[in-house]
């Protein structure tokens, strides 16, 4: 251990009772192992059985039957489609809008900036359940805001939550409303840290606004954008709360995401054996992807 | 050119201020709108009720049957319990990952981080099996354990990013004077970074307060948190809007205050220390 800044020849007192370094992490690791690793091992065992909490029939070993069934489960593949659709649409729109607002706020006078940021990130502060109820009130067929507006302008009411297409849109709008601020906040913060010299040089060289944005500003923001997209993608992958509130997965599974389907399997129809197999499969795949990406982002930190 | 740019910027900003704030305004004014204004087909937009009522708010600000104060108490106990447990476990671990080099530290810290990012639905099943096995469903401890599991990786990484910024010279001089590593952590690092600890504590509370999936699965009624109770109003949508809105308002206010308390470190907290804001 280097004691910097001490004159040569200083006699160092030996630190008393230096506990081994890993003592510091033992409490955390022990907690995580007890709470997550052991139950996961139990879950792996359960995934080879037909355990169902809905009946009192003792569980029996059925081998890889559960894993085989996953590939024939149309409801699962439909929920996967919905998840991927939400992920791509929301991510694209949130990024586009977030970038647009960030650039707009950044170009507005210094004095107002902080107040604007505080306003724009308000949706992010809403508890997801509250945001869900908030938008459900907007969509509500009888007296929801959108339908009153439509009637006011002489159009018919839209059955927002009982139509397969509209309900998808309803969910996506809610997520976009709540999480565009996240993209905005990160991109805006990134904009404050990038050096001005290259941007000014590009403008002097006659680059248009869009060219400067595309070839100078965006590459400088690369890291922030990657992190923002990654965090949003992971949140969208597990989208659950607002769907549970607004549509409950309906109508006709139109908005049932993977998380929602697994929750229904586990805690409504109580097919613990099958849902364990499903959870394990997704855990393995997502764990692998997450680790791969994390190592790249955090390696140098 | 510059003028045109400013006009476009202002247009964008004004439009988004409206779309950001309007749903919040519309929803929370539901709490003072009289019941008649939304049970029937409505024809016109009521910006502000002509006869505001406190009927809904007084109904939910009670203990027992219809009241929400029981759930407010549950949420508070669970949020504080989670935060205490998280800080206790996370501080030494974050210190070790920030300062000490030991065998497997890199692998361990990465493993902990990846736990934060796995889909919660995959973790909720083993946790449920565990809690069910010990007959702890619908107890505070069940929810506190589950929330700690998700906050802990976050807390370790964010605290670590703060601890790294403390100049090592401070503890080194303490250790030269005979202080142990634990002593350095407790007497130097934690006091010096008390602002960071408060930040992480507030983030923990925000997480625990807002979390829905685990609270939903692990509670029935006596330990249910506010998000769970707010979600369960959904059965009788038409008549309960005022109550839903009032309960939501009550659940949201502390969170907004908390958010502004950690405003300075918001980005670091939201990205687990990957981006420093």
C-alpha cells in the first residue's frame, strides 16, 4: 500500500486489525445469495415439475416437458411480439422527441433553462401506477378527455381501451409521455458537457444546422445516447405496471407483454412449474445480453 | 436564421410544456370534481369545477375500510425499512469496490450490477416461492426483503461512484495514524460523503415507494402499499375516480419532494453512476 506524500524514512504504524478486504462485501453477497440464488436453484428444480398452486395435487417430476411447451405456446410468442413492438416504437419516439426537446431547451435563454428542465421531468416522477391511472382517465370512454374533445369537434367517441389497435396506442402514448423526459434529461445533460469549439468550427465552415447535429453534436454525445437507449430498452423489456392498470393485457391479448403473461401464469392461473421454466429461459437470455453490454459500458470506470 | 431557430425552439417548448402538464392537471383536478361530472357521458371540457368538493379527499384520508392512511403507513414503513437495510449492506460493499483491490472484486461487482438489470418478473417467482415457504406473505419483512434485493445493486454502484471521488489521501492519513479500514470507512468516508448517502437513501425510498410488481405479489391487504391499493380501485372505475385521484395525489407528493431533493444527482442515480450529471 502506497502512502503518498510522506517524507522518505517515515515509520508507518501498522494499521490495526486490517480485516481482509472481502469482509466488506460479505454482508451484501450473503444477502443476495440467500434471497436470490437459493430460491433460483429451487425454481430450477420446480421448472422440471408440474407444480401448480391452484390445486392440492402433489407435484410430480415431468422432465423437460415445460421447456418443450414453451416452443408451442402461442400466447407466449404473441406476448413476445407485443413486447418487441412496444420496445421499438416507444424507444424510437422517445429518443426522437427527447432529442428535439433537449435541443430546443438548450437553444433557449440561459435564465429559463433550469425551470424548463424541472417542468419537463415531472412525468418521470409520477409513480408508474399513478401515471397509468392518469392516462386511463384520459382514455375513459364516457367522460375521458380525448372523447370529450372528439365529441366537441363533432366526431364520434373512440373505444380507446376496447379496440386492439387503439389500446396498443394508448399504452405506447402513456409510456412515451412518462419516459421521454428520461431521454430528454440525459441528452440535455450531455449537451451541457460537450465542447463548443468543434460545433462553432463546423458552423464557420458552412455546415447547416442538421449537418452540424449529425456529424458533430451526435458523435460527441455517443456515450450518453448509448446509456440512455440501453436503460430505456431494459425498462421497456419489463413493461408491466401501466399495462396492468390501463388494459390488464386486453382486449384479446393485444397489449399483453411478456411480463404480464408471466404474472398471469404465476399468480392468476398459478402454473408455477411452467412459469418457472419460462422465467429461467428469459433469465438466461437476458442475463447473457445484459452482462455483455455492461462490461463494455462500465469497463473503464 | 437565428430568429427562425428561436421561434421553432419556443414552439416546441410550449407544445411540450402543455402535453407534459395537462394530464397531470386533468387527473389531479379529478380529486375535487363532484361525482356527477364524470359518471355520465360528458359533453364539454371542465377546466376547473365550478363547485369544487373535498368529499373524495376526506374519504380517503381515514384509517380502515375505505381510507388510504393504512396504506400510507405501510408504504412509509416499507420504504424506511428498505432504505435502512440497503445502507447497512451497501456502504461497506461500495467502499470495498471503490477502494480495495481483491480477488474477484471485478467479477463480483459486475454480478451485483447485472442483478439490477434482469427482468423483475424473473426474480419475482423465486422470491415468491421463498416468501411463501417461510409463510411471510403479506408481511412488511417480505416486501422489505424484495425491495432491498432490487435497490441494493443500485445503491452499491451509485455509492461506489461517489466514494471513488473522495480523495484517498484523507483515509490514508487516518490509517497512518493507526485507524483500521473499518474505522476509515465509519469515521472518514461516511461522514465525508454524507450528502451521497442521503442521496442514495432518498433514491431507495423513491424506488420502494413506487415499486408495484413485488408489492402486488407479496401482499394481500395488511401490508399492501399505496401503489397496490391505488391499482385495486380499478374494479369500479366509474364511481371511484375522485378517490383514485386523491389517493394518487397523496402518494405522489412525497415522491416529487424527494426528487427535487436529489435533483443535483438525478442523472447519476438514474443511470447507476454510468453518466455523471
